[in-house]
């Protein structure tokens, strides 16, 4: 019995020693792996982010463009892209151009095209004064409430009234710059795109006018802007392109008079969200830093 117990002791000691060596070896390997893992995790996350961004851009390049089912003949000639200043995120409308554009609208366009969704008061402080808009509103008559006899009388217009319908029934969709493909570029190209005569081979129905920018190239509206047809109050030369540019800017303002407020709100939102994102990144690193840098070591027992 004594000899048997003496022979077992070295065996247990050797096993314990080998177990301790393997435990220390595994602990060292785990420590080295955990020490180097944040770099690989960061590298993997960066590669995954780059792959996701690249795939998104590739998908947008292939499928993110605006698709049109019409043929080029039905869609019309694609308008030229002009550098409209008000389309920049940090720019507003040229208010002198808005005033001139409203003059062009009143003297040339108002007989056929309406702005019945725009009240007179919206012009105040943008391109005209209160007295000027009151005088313009009073030039038109509006229906009053029926009196005791049921008769509807007329009254002069007020700032709270909307611009009345034109005398004719033909009206463009309101607002034209926002409802048409191409926006400002389309309307400007349409107004300045009337040739002196239709090109050879172009077929236009009787009573229609040729314009390559209009879908189908045949439009009922004839050319209305000619050099000098309007005499600007500020002395600006009233060329065809100048009048078209001014009236297009005015129509774009009529389509979205809240553009300045929208841009200001966008800048505030970007600044606020950027600050909140920076704070969230700091809080995330502050909370997870002790956990990600924790080193787990398994020690041998006995």
C-alpha cells in the first residue's frame, strides 16, 4: 500500500503541473488575442461600413435615377440646366427679380393663368409694401355675404383675399414650376423656346404652336414674351430672356413661399443633430470602454 501510494504521487504532480502549464498557456493566448481584437474589430467595422456605402452608391447609380415611361417625342426636349441662385441651400430669392416677375405676370400672364391659391397679403414684405398691395387688391371686386334680401353685393378686395381667377378659363396647373418635370428650367426653356417657324419635317396641328420643350412639341399657347413688351419700373432692359427669368423666379416663389423658413429650419436641424451625434458617440465610448478593454484570465484551481 505504501509503495502504491508513493507511485501515484508523481503521477498526480505531473498531471497538475501539465494542467497548470496548459492553463497558463491558454490564458496567455487569450490575453494576447483579447489585446489585439479591438484593432481587428475596428478594421472589420470600417470595411463593412465602406462596403455598405459603396453598395448604396452603386445601387443609386443604377436604379436611383428618375425613370420616365414616355418616349422622347412625348416627353419633349430636355431643358437646359441653369444655375438658379435660389436653389442653393444658403441662398434666397432675388426680391428685385420677384417684383419684376410679378409685373410680368400681371401684364402678360394673368389674362390666362391664375394664382388663386396665393393671397394678396403674402406679397407684403417680400416684393411690395402694404399700401401697394392694398391698392392692387382694391382693383378687384369680390362677393360679399347675402343681405337680408338674398342679394350678393360686390366689395373691393382686401389683403386677406386670394388673387381672383383670370377672365378666361385656360389655366396652368398650380404651381407650374413645381408641377412640371424640370421645374424652373422647363418653364424658362418653354417661354424662350418658340422658333420663328417650325423646323422642316415637324408636323403641328392646326391652331397649335411648335415648341420643342413641350411634350408632343405642339402647344396651344403662343409666344407671349417679346423684347420690350413690359417696361420695368427699375429700368432693367425687358428682353425676352430677362422677362422669362424674372417670371420663372416669381412662379417658383409662388410655388413655395416658405422656402426661406425651410432652409433655416434645415440648418438648425443639421446643427442640432450633429451635436447630438457627437454626444452619443462620446457616451457610447464612455460606457463601453471598460467593457471592451476588460481582460478575462482563467486561473488554475488547486
